[in-house]
């Protein structure tokens, strides 16, 4: 089993893909999109480490979720580890949504084994860099250049179900009092992870 370096974990969200979903934000992104809302997730610095099997167990033990969403940071920079998590949770009947700043064409053209593995473990992919000059009102696309790609049939027709509309922000308070905000603060920004009390 591989280890994953992640910035944050949320047990249940309704604004990061269809239905109620766990969310994991990985640490590290090389893409540096202008206007990125998650710049504290750019450095490839050690944050929280977890073995992929342990993370899959944590996700599948959660009540009342239908899947997990991988966000960041850049999930394809830890593609091998996330592919392992994705395959393990799908064996238990959960679905996988992955956000990435890489364009879909690049993910396919490079033919990297780890990237192909994560694509294989993903049901719904939201792909492409954030472009603040191309605002978009779709609940899952932060800018109009981003593509929604169904890599299985499981979430087809459900890409509009996330949140009530673009602009929805969800606040979660953990039992330890940590507040997490996630969603699209306005129609121009990417998914936002904010943790006021540590991850
Ligand atoms: S918007 Fe996403 S892909 Fe772009 S720099 Fe921020 S975390 Fe990376």
C-alpha cells in the first residue's frame, strides 16, 4: 500500500459532486492557475500522511455517503495512491469524482501508468485549469474551459446535482470545532478549502 500526503478530509459534503460525498484534498499542485483559491495547497510539503488502505477503510466506514471526491492540490500528482483508494472504495459500491487542473487531452496523451490507473478508478472527471477570464455558472465547473467527462455510466445525468447552484458554499463544523468551508464562493472561483483550526 502507498501513502498519500493530504491537506484535508471531510466526511460528508453536498457541493463536491453528486449526492453526499466524502472529500479528500491532496497537498501539492504544480499548475499555479491565476486566481486559484487553494494556493496554500500548492507546495509539495508534508502535511497529513495516511496509507491508502487506511483511507479507503475510513471512507467506506462512513454512513450515508455514495462516494468520494478527490480534489486539491492536484490529484494527478498523487495518482497512484488515489487510484488505489478509488479502486478499493468502488469495490464497496461507492463512486469516485476527481477534479484536476490538467486538460483531459493531456491526461490521455501522456499515457502515464499512474494517470491511467486514476482515470480507470474515476467515474466522473472535472478537468482543465482554472481560468478566471472564463467564468461559468455550472455547479462543478469553475471556468467555462473545464470539461466534465464521464468515465463510467454510474454518474451520468447527475453532474448538475452538486449543491443547489453555482455560488453555494458549505460550512462544516467537526466535533473538534474545526470549521471547513468548501464550494464555489462566487461564480469565478475554484473549489475552496479553508480550515481554521488545522487539518
Ligand atoms: S486551481 Fe487547482 S489546478 Fe489550478 S493551481 Fe489551484 S489547485 Fe492547482
